[in-house]
C-alpha cells in the first residue's frame, strides 16, 4: 500500500464534476483506491462514495492505493487533486 496526504485545490471541492473525473480516472487502475477524509473512507472509484464524503476546497485528504499498479494510481490521483478541474 502507498498513500499520500494532499490538499484539494478545486474551488468546489470534490463535488459532482471533479468527483466524477477522479472516479473515472481511478477506474482505469486495478488497484483499490481509498480517499480518507477525517473519519470517512470513500471508495475512490465511486462517484457517490466520493460525493458522500463532502470534501470541500482546501480540505486535506489522504489517498491510499493498494495493488499491482498502486504507484501509478497514486501519481495520477495526485495530479487530479492538484488540478482545479473546472
């Protein structure tokens, strides 16, 4: 497992469109992807799970990836979170 803590840059947080972009990109990887936000753990491949976490702009999240392509998945997750996505 690899993980990294990062800050959400998108002005609307991980709401509908940004959450959709994140989930769609993570579905390209075989690894399990989990977003940890406070006491919540969201499936990084599920739009609804990400939205249910209510992650706002400026929030600190930890992305955990487990699997054969975990390094690539984490690197892509980091790129997405750093983007403004709007």
